[in-house]
C-alpha cells in the first residue's frame, strides 16, 4: 500500500489492512446479474477506452449487437502504450492502484500480462541545491503533512490551498512541504491544490496491496478486452440524437442507429461540448459536470546512455522551487533492466504549463534538476517522449478530481443515465474510484447492467 492510500485509511478512521475489501455496491451493483438481457437489441459504445470496452464485453455477453465507435486510430483512450522509443512506455495510465481484489488484476492475469510491484518507500529526497534531506526530517514532514490534511478537511469544501493558508501559510513557502503537496496530493488527485476541495479531494476508496505497473505495457489489458469486439476506428462522433425511439449517432463517417448508447467520452470532451446532444442533456447533469474538472498530470520518459542516478530505490524526489515541476522521478531500470531510463512528471498547474513549452525546453529543465543532484555525471538523453493530455482533443485532460464546491453527488449525477437509453461511463462517473482505471472499468460494467435493467 502506498503512503497516500495508508493516509486515506487513517483519515477515514478504519484499519489500513481492511480498507474497502469489496467493490462498492453503488458502483458494481453486486455479483448477480439483474434485469433481462436485451438479446438482439443494438447498442453503440462511444469510445474504446477501458470503460467502453468493459460495457461492450458485457453487452456482447448478453447477445446484444454492439458497435464501438472510436475517434482515434487505436483503442485504449488514456491507456496508451507508446513504443516509439524501442521499449513500451505508458504515457497515460501506468499502475494498477491496489491490486488486491481489483478487477483490473483479474483482466491482467487473464491476458497473461507481466506486472511489477513498485515500492514508494524508501525514497531519497533532495533539496533545491541537490543535497540529500535526512530521512528523519522527511518523516517529520510527512507527519506534518498528515496533520495538515486532517486539519484542512475541517475547513470544509474550500480550495485546499486556501485551507492551508488559514492553517499555516508558511507551508506554502516551504520547499519540502510543497514537494509533498505536489508529489502526493496533486499526483494522486490529478488537480492543483489551488482548485482541489480540501474536504473531498482524497475521499475516494482504495484496494489493498502495493501498486503494480506493466513492464510490457498496459495495453495488454485493453487488447485482451477488445478481442472479438466490433470496433470502428477513426469514427469521430459529432451528435447524439436520442429524441426518438431509435438513437441516431452522427459521425464523420456516417450515421449509426441503436436502441441504447453508452457514452464514455472523457469529462474534458463533454465539458468542451465537442459532441451535440439532442435533446440537450438535463440541466442537473450539465451543472454537475461544470463543478468537476480534469486534472493536469503529464509525463516525460527519457532514455540515457548510462545510468548516473542512485540505483537502490524505485523513486527519488527533488524539491523544485516551482511546485509540480519535475519533482518526482521513477527509475525505469527496476522493471526494464538495462533501459537506462527515467520517468518524471509535471503535476498541477505546472502539468498544464509544460504543454506550452517545447520538448527541448522541458528536457533542459529536467537536466537542470538532475544536475543539481548528480552533478557532472548527468548527460543528455539519447531519446525521450512527452505526454500532453490537455492538448489531446480526445482527452482534454488527464483524469477528473473533486474541485472546491463539488460534491460526491456531482460525480454520481454525471454518471446517471438519461431516459433509460443514453448511459454514461468513465472514471469521472464515480466519486469512489475517480481518476482510476478500475473506476472507469467499473462504471462501464455498471452501464451495461443498467441497460439490462432498462
């Protein structure tokens, strides 16, 4: 279990060893099928990400006629394994967060996917001058971080940064505390502390076990789910007309008709009104979506001629003076031996700002941080790749988070069906598992069950 998950158990007042051992009934609906299968009925799934694939596989099992419309030339959505560097790099989702009893674990096992357990601790953290911060000081600050989150929750549904300002404004100027707020809070939630709800940002539910990633790529999971499905690539949905008995979905390559539609478009795409709904979506749903936002998390993966960093730990940190700027590094050698590779991240507001910079500028910023720590041993990378999820027209963000002013009910409303024929799924449709692959998967299954019950 990672630090952030342990913290959640403390804040919720339950033993860490028994955190949410089963899936929420509100999300998975139990294990027993309910309702009547709509055999022979037509369903269109919009989006071949994990939520869409989950819905499609369940509906096909119910002997429905299922068509998946995908705007990209690939499946997976924000699960994207890039192999352009000569090795698999997951630019979107990387981990199964809490693999024990997690539905993604079962799919990974069925796919024969290799996984690797990552260890969040111990981690060496370096100050702005590149000096190693003593483990005792790091532990002391983490205790303060735990206390800060608990105190901030008592301030209510206001911006996390504002709550911190009221509790101890010095924390917002302290490099080590800001490091934790970024590498932990902003990474876990997806959003910047200036917008996170002090009350709700980490009130999600977690599975047990140390996180695992996929040395050979997360796409093993989506490829497995996609087997046998009718997926039409490069079909960009323009309009969903659900005014009649039959739903008409208009795309750049013609119209499709169905009895039911499952819309798994990311929240960012929905909020940007990239797709027209006729009639317009209920005001309650639009209002709920307006209060939930997409986060800013991006990755840079770099391959070097040799490994110049310390090899003992999975991660190391750097207290960059600018919050969220390449402060956390993952040693890829641990799961791809001999790769000589690092992955680092842009979190919060910097995760968004980095998308306006060139690749060369970003690499130089990363090298500057690394040189502070490792000096002249740092050499330029041989090759690298950068994610830009906020500029991706089919994502428009990384993953959803609870903003100040939003509530768990907003996520539930976002995921509600309309007229028992237009259904919604995706990581933004569950408060309990928001921002996760398993959350998206579970809402996809839920939408399929709701069609059965319609």
